[in-house]
């Protein structure tokens, strides 16, 4: 398979599982279920899910298990987007070209929908069809660490702290390492856990994951000032309106993209050293993040 075919294969696996989650884990008559799946099935690139499955595939792991872990990552990611859009956070009215969850269902319902997705993600992990029960224990540990007070929540706290004051590059990197990078790293590590990879292999994968997580954020900052809302699927210019420091406010569009290109090149070279030709898809994935338009 070429890159696009392989990406589509992973995407189909994950979308099929996401579409069956409601009957497995939700009260089907619940309005909160409606709100949860309104956001969860709204599309998107599923980069984190694809990353999880691709790492597992590269390491000759169990695809069914990786798909279950990937679905849990998407659920947790979706929770974070629902909560990010709330008026008490970023106050964004649109997500993926549609009204944000709180605009479509109400603030209380959106809050509970996010809570439901966060909680159920860990039930999915705990009940995944692992070869070794320790894999699911490690998976729960991995994702909870990424989402918690030393991960995404800390990143969100820092993001709010620097909303109306300038941040240095080091502080900006600390924000995005936690707010964005930790979940991307967890997705990659979950793929490695599904393949029963040792700690040395997981560390090598982690180095790549944090690199592409940083690139993802740099490109996000660039798109916030260069893309049209119709293309991006969410409001543009919101960072500037909120007084946030971004890579673009620090360095401008051109230099920011140069930084992203250099980080991508280094990540791909390191992958090649560690995994050889097996890493071709992950290298192509890293390069595609540089070229995304939304």
C-alpha cells in the first residue's frame, strides 16, 4: 500500500470502531450521548488514532488492540476539544465546520458530553482485547498521565496563565509540550504498548512523537493567521484576539515554518536511524503535517 491507502486503512478501522461505541458504552436514549457523538463523529484527520495504529503496525503488533487504543485516544481528544470551546475557556463557536458542541446542545450538556468521553475512554482501554493484561494497565497509565495534571491539564493551565501576558519561546514550548504534545506522545506509545515494545523502543517513538506534536502546533499557529475560516473549520485569528503568544507572534510566519521544517527533518532522520525502512509511513506522516491546510 502507498501512504494514502495505508492512512485510509487505519482511518476506516478507527471510524468503524467509533461508530459502534455508542451501543457498547452509552445509554442510547441519552441527550448527552447525542452531544458526545455529535462531536466525536464530526470528522477530522484522526492524526492521533492513525499514529497509534501506524506505530503498532511498524512494530508488528496487534491491529485490533491498537484500534481499540486509538478509539480511546480519539474519545479523550474529543473531550478536550469540547471543553476547549466552552465560554470559560477559548469561547469558540465553531469546530470542524459545525457549531461547537455547546452551541448545538447547551453549555451544561457539552460539559457532560466531554466528561462522558473522558470517562468512557478509560473503560475502553481497560476492556481492550490485550494479549497480556499488563498491556491494558500500561495503556491506562499512559493515557491518564498524558491527560492529567502533569500533561494536558497543566498545558491548559499554562495556556490560560499566558493568555494576556507575553510568553518566551521556552514557556511557549512548555505549554504546547503539555497541551498538545503529551496526547500525541501517548497515542504513539499506546501503539508501542499494543505491540509489546520494550522501554527503549518506546523512548525512541516518544522522541518522534513530541517532535511532530511541536510541528503540529507551529503549523496551527500559522494557519490561525493565514487560513480562511471555511477551510480551517473553526474561527481564525482567535489567538490574536485572546492576546496569546504564538510562534507566529514571536517569529513570524516564514521563520516559524522554517523551524517546523527543521524539526520534521530531524525527526525523520532519527526514525530512519532507529527503524530503517519500516518507518516510511511515519516519516510521510510527519511531512504531511507540514503541508496541512486545516
